[in-house]
C-alpha cells in the first residue's frame, strides 16, 4: 500500500506534509508556501493523499436503503 500523506497548514510557515507509513506518522521538515506545491510534491513521490473520514455514516446508510 502506498504511504498516506496529509497536508496541514502551519501558522507562520505555510503548509507541511505529514506522511503515515507502517502505522507511524512523520512530519517532513520542508514547508511549502502554497497548498498546490505541497500537493504536487505528494503526487511526485507516488504517495496517496489521505482523506478525512466523514463525520457521520448517514451517507452510507441511505445508500443501502431499499426503495
């Protein structure tokens, strides 16, 4: 499985990438001025952008209801 990467906004420095590999998360020492630059870096590394889990499961429940 590809490593999961997450872009987090740092207060004064721009954006920072956190990478999850084998159950451990590490933050890269590089900061990016723009979100797009951080996203391009993730894609060039062959990593996968980690998506947040939905806050509720209502979407899944309604999808499987019988008409």
